[in-house]
């Protein structure tokens, strides 16, 4: 019987524990927090977007970093099988907008309890201690040190997460262990994170949530690095929301001078929008422009648009010139927000970077450098867009690592 130690009782660690135990391994999970799954508890605003109901090709398109590394793990445990897994464990699920999968209860704690029960019911033990070190001899792991005691083992799975949300226990321990054992760590950086802006308009618009808007992120040399359609939010520090979080995955060098280009009316061409504006101006012929845009724009946006447009708020609609109208259309279709930097990594939903994938066997998740050392989840240099895709990575790599470790 293989003796497996798993470092980290999060999504990937618990999945690895359940499957390793199921296949006959003697499994111990070390979790340094008072309970397992602390980060799972806060995902999806406490509802836990546990997967995405998509095929593998769609999944791969939503993984901008090292997606090819995941082929074996995903073919072993594809998204629909993951959803079936939770149903078989007794957790009823539902599919919402964007094929996001949630528990019917809308409670993340139910996902945590399901995973803890899956691990423990298959025989895994959970020990609430922090691991201090991994001991390796002659190129193979032999033990872990925790709480001043040595725990012998046949293999170790590092599933300790990244550096985002450190209050949940993800403080980068796995990087430290891997690096000490000879692995290369791609510098961790925040991903799926809100963006800061020096534009004062963001603070004026804070709290404004927009749906069905277009977004392009461009560099100072006008290269588009990301394009999307969906929801966003203005905040006191800049911009946030689902679309912005996904955009952040593609913004890797802030010296390039990123700018967000927002299209408030993406469903209309410039020509169609011009006709709409002409109609509105005609209907409000004798009113001031400031009192004539409520049907076209959210109330909070109007003062900011007028300021950028450079039109006096008391100017009458019947005196708006053709040139002014054209400038207004351009503004609505290309509202720009300068981006200075991401928010701190402690606020990131996930960490980009981690253990270099070329040093891990993608068919087993075993280290190519240290025998019987495995990796799972966010500690690996793979990350995806928002929408349940990152948890798919955790579940799939966790299962593959657990099964592989059980069969050494």
C-alpha cells in the first residue's frame, strides 16, 4: 500500500486524497488552517462556481497559460465528468449564465463538505498541522516534517495553492518546497484581479455596474491583447467585474501601457447609434443635453460623458452640431480608461505563475526532477479565465495526481 502525504486541504488536495484513498493508498492530508477548503468557501461570492459545463476544446480556449499541459488531466476527468462526480456524491448542481455550474443550494460550504466527506469516506486522514519541510534522499521524497515531527511516506503531493487570498492559507508554501527540491518557479503574479486606474472618472463612477458592454485592452502601440463582451464595474480604484478579471490574465507587462477601451453600445454600429442619437435629440429638441440622455445612458454616467464630450450641460439639443454628435458617438463606442497596475496579489482570485510545467510529467503530475513528488492545482504554472475553469484545473490535476501516487 502506497503511503501518500498531501500538502494542502483545498480543492485539488481533497480530490487527490479521495482518489488516492479510493485506489488503496494510505493517505494523510496536512492542512494548516483550522478547517479544509477555506478558499473554496469564498469562491463565487460564497456560492462556489465549481465548474463550467463545456467540452474540452472550449475549456482549452479559456486557459491562456500552458493549456496543452492539461490535456492528459482533462481527458482523464473532463468537465462533464466533474459535474457528474458531484452529482454522484449527492451534491445537486445547476447551470447558470456562461455555463457556470453552482450547487443548487448556492452554498459553497456544501461543496467543501462534499469534498471533505469524499476524502474521509474513502479513508483519508486530515491532520491540521502546517508542513515545515519535505525530506528527499537519493532523488526521491522520503518524508515531511510537520510540528517538529517527521512523517515517513512513499510520495508527496504538493497541493498548497498559490499566493492569492493568503488569509485562506495560500501563502506560497508550495513554491518554497518545490524550489528547495530543485524546481523552477515562474514568478507568481496576480491573475483574475481588478485593475487600478489613475483616471478620476473611475472614482466618480464607483459603484456603476454595466452589463452587455464591449471591452478591448490595448497597449500604447495600439495592439489588442484582450477583447470581450459582458459585465464590468467601476470602483474607487479603477475597474473590476467578470470581464475585467478575465482581461487581467492577458496583461503580463504593465510597462506596455495598457488602456481599456469600453463600448457602451456594442449591439449598435456607429451608424445605427448615430440614428438613435439623432432621434433622441429630436424628441428632446428644446431640452438641455444634460436632461436628454436618461434613455440612452445610466444616470451616473451622464455627467462624466458630458465632461469628456466637452459640451456645456445647459446646451440645448437643437443646437448640437453634426461634428459634436459624431464626437459623442465616438466617445460612446470608445470610452477609454488608463490602467496603471493590478490590485495587490492578496486580492487576486488566482495566482499566475508557479512550478514550471516542463518539469512536471503531464500524464501523471509527477516531478521530472524528484521521484514520487507530485503537484496539483494552483501551485502549477497554469491558470484560466473566470467561469469555473480554474476549479476544473484543480479537480482534474488533483484526481490525476492522486491516482498516480496511489499506483507507485
